């Protein structure tokens, strides 16, 4: 074994650890925090406390599953940002301690770059250059990927991310957090063309999801004033309709980006890439336009340490290391 990396992901509400040996993922352990569901969203302080409780057992389990001992490790990686400050601090501190104690290199990883490089965990893998639509709870970006560590943001949301729009519309409907997956499930029983909502038109390849969220809110409030049971009686059609709008907005800009850049290698990444309609729409659009489409496995869509480990592997090969002065970067961009 040459390069044996243990990676830690603690940017939001999943505590995860993974072991990568010479570019091959050997384990990927994820501990999900259930406590946030009763509050309708992630509570940063509670997330930090949960990370503190879970991080040591999760890391030890990842090592055990990989059949690796601490003395075998040649580097430790961690999510440096973006994310929740307190949550990032837990992972950063733990990784620094391992680096110092084991006298091995430290590698800080950009969480959004890692979502994209999740495509290199398993086959099939996109060819460079490719365009990746990264969609998560806090980010929506269209990225041109020239190489493993060479990426350019072509467009991004100027306010809410699409994941936030899903969750906020779900909250309006009384659906518990996280609402995005539940809207996806409910939409399968609804009419996606039943309701129309207004949206904000953005120039070029940028997005805005605040307008459609507000339109959804005002529409449901207006209808509820006429019929207090409106949401309950129409919840499946509402779910299907808002999902159609949001996926349509994503695809419109993605198609424009592919056309402008002249690239037919198209990928998606991030938590919202687990959405069934986004996946099916991407596949059908790809067949129509002659794209080669790449969609990650579900386990690599949401926050996980395997993608951090894979990114760290390429950073280690490229000499992109950190030191003990590294600090969390909650708003880190690339």
C-alpha cells in the first residue's frame, strides 16, 4: 500500500469517514443526525454537538471496515468548507489532531469540488472536459471541469439553492424535514401540470429560486383562505407541480451551458442529484441531444467522506496539502 488516506466529512448534518487506498475507496461510514427533523431544518449548534459525539466512533469504524490501522495511514483529509462553521470545526480539529499525532500530511478539501469528483469513485467516469450540475441543500452551480483539480464555475444561484427551495416548499405544505425527498416521492402520485408558479428570470447561466418559492407560498396561502383543506386535498399535485418547475429551471440552464461550451459530457452531483425526476429528465434529454450522461450512485450523492477521500487523493498527487494553520472556511468558493 502506497497512499492510505482517512477522510472526514462534517460540513452539515452527517458525520462521515472513509478510507482510500491508492485511489480506491475501501470504506465509507455515514452517521446521519435525526434530531433536526423536529425543528424543520438543521440546527447548527445541535449539529456540532452530534459531530463531537459521533466522529471518533465513525472514524474507527471506517478504519476497521477497511482493514487499516492508524499506523498504516499516510495522510488525513477533512472538509474545510463550505458548510456550518461549528460542524466544520469539529472535523478540522479532529483531522489536525490525527495529523499531528501520527505525523502525517493534512489535506483540506473543498466540499463542492468533492461532490464533482465523486464521479471518479467508480466506473463509468466522465472524460475531460465535462460539465457538472452540482445541486445540494446549500448550493446550485454549473461547473466546467477541465481536470481533477481545475474547475470553473459557469453559473450559480444568486439566492436560495434548489435544495432549499424544495425543503421550504415542503415546509409550507407541512411536510417534515428533509422535505425534498418526500416531495419527490409524493410527486409520483400527482399531476405535474396541475399548477403553475412564477419564477425569476436570471441572465446567462445564473439561477434564482427565491421567486418561485415566494410564488408557491402566496399561491397556497391564497387557496387556503378559500379552502382550509386545500393543501391536504391537493398535496400530490402540488408536489408534482413544484418539482416540475424546479427541475425545469435546472435543465434549462444546463442545456444552455452544454450548447455554449460545445461539451456533450454531462454530469450531476450533490444531494439533489438523487431526485428521481432530475435523473430521468437528464437521461431523456441526453438521449435527445446526444450527451454522455453521468449520474452518481445514491450513496455518493448526499454528503459522504468517500468523495472527500477521492478528492484528497488527487490533491495529494498534485502536492496540494494543508498545514496546522488551516481553519474552517464556511463560505469557501472555488
